[in-house]
C-alpha cells in the first residue's frame, strides 16, 4: 500500500469534515467517484475500492448524479430504433 501525504488548507479540510466521516474515507470516496465518472475505472472496481457490492455502488453513484450509462443522444436514438424493430 502506498501512503500519500496531503497538505490541506484549513477551510478545505473543514469542508471535507462536514461530511461527518474521517478525511481518509472522504478523500478516497471522492477520488473513486471521480475516476468512475471519468470512465477510468469500472463500477465493479469502484465498488471493490469502496468495499461495497457493484450494484450498491452503481445505485449510490446514481443517487449522486453519476449515470451508469453514458450515451450520446445519437446513441440513444440508435438503440431505440433497434428496440422498435423487435
């Protein structure tokens, strides 16, 4: 395991502490959520890193406004056309 030391301004640390969990937990969660939002890690990997089942993570991320599917409008239209043909 690697250890990273962060120097946080008091105001910033205070904001993170308002989430009512240890700073280490908060920072880990925010980093994992951002990596998932950017598509750098899968929902399974994100869940693993946060010690939760994949679908629990997907539901949690969804409640935070991070979609499970990221498709353009054209991709959605193409999918709908395929479904309509069935």
